[in-house]
């Protein structure tokens, strides 16, 4: 009887934090510091073209898991688009993972919100295990070396929250570049 009770508790907890249609907007979601390699994300984009996270190697990367049926995803999408547009010239790339969604609805989402970055279609949810997430949306900030440094969620992020993390990441990257150049022998 205990294993069944444990399973029910886990299901209730997952249901409580997972994306629901009636979720209230938030003022940013919890951020966790992380130090894990980004798993290789490889598949087809929403137009059926092959895409891989390795195509974006060497850049600061924001990976966002989303679905068109997810209310918090709808709430955060305008902020994600604004941040992606603002940081594109600073070398920051964005990659979406469209989680367990219908292709037509996902394509309409991209059109409606004017999403400027690609999304990998993940109709089976296979990338969920790669990130160990329990609900949508989830956002991951990855440094230029391919290491996940921050995880936001589950829940909507805001432009202010994400911009602060990206500024922190870019400042650290600039400091490291300056230190490397200063400590390099003259040629």
C-alpha cells in the first residue's frame, strides 16, 4: 500500500507545479544555479528542418521549453521575444523546445507571437528526461562553453529576470576573456 501512496503523492506534487490552463501570472519564477553540461538537443524544427543545439555552440544560449496549451508559456512568450531581440546583437542565441504539442498549433504560436528563434519539435516529450523538469515552462541559461548555469521554473520567467541573468552571464564571460588576454604571453 505504501508504494501506491508514494506514487499518488508524486502525482499530486507534479500536477501542482506543472502547467495548467488556469495558472495565475507570476512576477518571475524561482531560479536555481546549475553546473551541468547542456544535453545535445537534436531534432526537427517546426518546419521539419533538422536543428541541433550544437549549431549554437560557443554562444550564450537560452533554452525554453513551452507548449501552446500552457497558460504560463503564453504569459512569458512576449518577454522571451523581447529579450531575444534585445540580446541578439550581443551574441545570445535562443532555442525553444516545443513540448508534446500539435505541429499546427505550435506553428500558429510562432506566427502569433513573432518568435524570432527556432524551436525543436518534441511531440513525445523525450527531452523532458534530459532536463529533469516537472512542468512548463522551464528556461535554461547556458554559458558559451555549453554548461547550464541557471534554470528558471517551472513557471513563467519575466524580461527583467532573464535579462538580469544574461547580463550576469555576459559580464562573467567578458571578465574571463579580459583575464585570459591579460595573462597571455606577448607574441
